[in-house]
C-alpha cells in the first residue's frame, strides 16, 4: 500500500482501512496492540450480526492484512500484558467475557456474572481477578455506582456510589491492580429518564482512586481548586503510580484542550511538556512516550514525561465532529475524533480520520530518531 502522506520530519502516513463499514480505532488511553506490536485491533459496526454488533479486527502493521478475531457488543479493554478483552452474547442470551492473546492467536471464554449490566464498559485487574464496571442504581435521585465482579467467585457488588461519576473511565493501576482510577464529573445532571442534561458543572472534573475490593477513596489534587477542570482524558503513566491527564480551558469538551499534567496520590500536580496543550492523551505500556491530539491547530503530538520534550507527528485531518452522517443520511456510530495512540514499540501512531468523508484508520510510521530526540537530556 502506498503512503498517503510523507512529511519533512520523516513521518510516513498510511491508510490502514478502506471498507465502508463504520469503524474506529477504539480509544487512546493505551495502545490496542500486543507487546510485540505486530498488529493493532479496531472495531467496526456490524448490525447484521445483532446482538453482537461489534466486529473486532486485527490489522498487521506494514502489510495491512486483516483478520476477524471476534464479534461482541462492547466492553473492549486491554490488560495483563497486552491481552485484548471484550464481551459478547452467547446463544442462550447470556453474557460472556472473551480474552484474546494476539501474539499466540488464542481466545479464552469466561462467563460473566449475572450482575454485570449489558451496557457496561470494563476494566480488568492484573491476574484477571476483578472486573470493574459502571452501574446506574438510580436517576431519581441521581446515583451512579462502581461495580466489581469477582471472576473467581462469580460475585458482584457496588463498592462506591456517587451522584457525579457518570463518565467513570475506569482504569486499574497496571502493576498491582489494587486501585481503580475514577473520573469525577462534578455537577453533572441527568433527567429522571436517564437523559444527560449536563456532563460537568462549575464544580469541574477531577479524579480519585478506589481501593479494590474495599472501596476506600483517595482524592487527587487535580481539577478545581488545584487546577483548571480536567478534559476527561487521563491514564496511568506505566507502572510508575503516576497519572497523566490533560486540562480543559474551555467548556466544549469535544474541541477543548489544555496543559498536560501528572498527578499521584498524596502529591501535587506537575506540568508535563509545558506549554503544549492537548485534548485526548494516552501512553504506551513502558510509560516512556505519551501520544495525544488537539483541535485547532490539528496536531497529533508525542512527548516524553521525563524530559518534557514533545513534537508534532502529523495532522490527523479529522473533522472532530460528534454527529456525522453517511451519504443518504444513515447515522454513524463512532465520532470522528482522532483518538491517536502510539504502539508499544514506539514505531507507529494509530489514529482515526474522516478526511475522505468516511472514517478510516491511519497509521503513521515514526522514525527512531524522533523517539531518541525526545528522550535525550538537554
């Protein structure tokens, strides 16, 4: 496949997909790649296979060969050394949890406990003991819960409730898997029928940690009054115990951006790569290089949290639209944010773009010199 763009910084961009089906590179908190980085996983919409309307496809870097690895209905996540997980309905209407080892080309099916909601997104702890998910006990009064399913015993319980954890972005700390990162959209408002009326209020977005399984809360000094409100994009910075996140200086959470910060329990925040400002952000497993995107200017950026150096990889040429429509007026499932992430070997950046009118997935090849330059002192 020929490149679609070549830049003066040595970056070469390839269009990895060309099918018309609605698709997405999933998200960007971490790479959707195995440790050896030979491929990445994306999701495409397949309503003809309802109720398992999501097709999960592995695509090899460089050759762009593709293979279907499963069909499900969401819940996809990565954990435990680059294993890919998703949920699906079985023939009896029950829910199953599937683990795919992308390096060994194997899959293992586990039963999901009955208390896990069909709509839940997941986080998986180290060793696959616990599955964390959001559950909404009530909208009148407004209450959201963090649920934990014990995959060894099959039990489910709510370990924390709060009126403002509507958009939790649950992430287990990867090295020990004993703490959950939880996003706290203070001031969010939902109608009694569950319709979201306000995503975050003047109180601002912040973060806290939950111990698993006891539910002990540790508040983090980020978001008002310590910083501007968070953008809602954050992740664990490898095994360091630190979290990397972006702030938001405007009210529009689709197009906003702000400074990059690091925060850990019991400490104050630190600025990373100032004065760069980003929206979405993610990190490769070693924690050495982050990747993020921004709107106006349209930039995909990588940087080092250690040296505070960052550079532009390329533009995404994505519209950043939430409500996109195909020719003929058919609604699409995925928004057109780039959601750029960097592969574990730090050789590729994967991102969405609707530059052709239909969202496709692109991969930018990064020169080794670019990574070396970011990690050099001085």
